[in-house]
């Protein structure tokens, strides 16, 4: 007579036990690897901030920050990105609970707010170019465009990632792989939010009041 307690029940498959163990360890090597990526990305932005700090007053006879920055416009754009971080946070409970429809809804709202941020940033760049404030004009403008455009490129990549996950969740549901990818995407999006707060404070706000 065999002891039924010696082996997992057929209603509790081995893969489910493995998923539980991975969840307890924070997603396994994927999450750890993504944290390492974010730290390396943080070093890139730290270098760009340092470069901007060194040359932020090198105007070469060109415009200073207070001459070209439209602070109310940038504040509105900042609100778009902060709101997108809140909406992504609103998706997390639905991701964990496996609610596909509500997860896709909040992803769509996040994507729209992120697209509004990128669109307004492109409008700002076009306005600066029309005024002759180009990267070639001074070291200050070169560092400014490099820092802000690098962040904008990251946000654009995040929007592509959101679109991909929107489709994948619709096709495959909130399986373990999709949940893990969405958690990585959430970390990435909140990271960009933190970086932008630094850009708004250090570049725009200090530049205008200095």
C-alpha cells in the first residue's frame, strides 16, 4: 500500500511548485539581471548629469536656460509622466490577480500618457531649433539635448514595450512569463520617472531660477 503523502498530488503539478518558489525569490535570475541593467543605466545617466553640471554655464554667447526654457510647459509634461507612473501602479494589483481586461486598460492609459510626454518633448525640441538653440550652439545646449534626448529615447523604448505587452497579454493572458515581463517593465517605467524628476529639478528648475 503506497502512502499518498510521498508524492505531489496530481492536482498540484510540479511546474506550479516551481513557479511558487520563483515568486518567493523575487522572480529568479530575470529580476536580478534586470536590476543589474537598471544600475548600469543609472550610471549612464549619472555621467550625463555630471557632464551637464560641468558645462551648464558654458553658453558661448548663446541663450541661457532662462531665455529658452518654458517652465509651465515642462511642468505639464512632468505631470504627464508622473501620472503615467501612477496609472502603471494601478495596474499592478490587477496583474497579480490575473485580471486581463483591467491590466490592458491601465497599460493603455499609461501608454497614452507616455506618448503625450514624448510628443510634448518633441514639440519643445522643435521650438528650440526654430529659435536657433541647437546642440551646436554651445556646450550647455549640447549637454542639455544629450541628457534630455537620452531620457526621451528610453521613454520611447518603454512605449514600444508597453505596446508589445498589451498585445501579448491579450493573446496569452497573464501567464507567469507575462507577469514577470510586466514587473520588469514596471521597474523600468518607474526608473524613468525618477530620472525625469532629476532632469526637471536640476536642468529646468535650477536653470531658470539661477
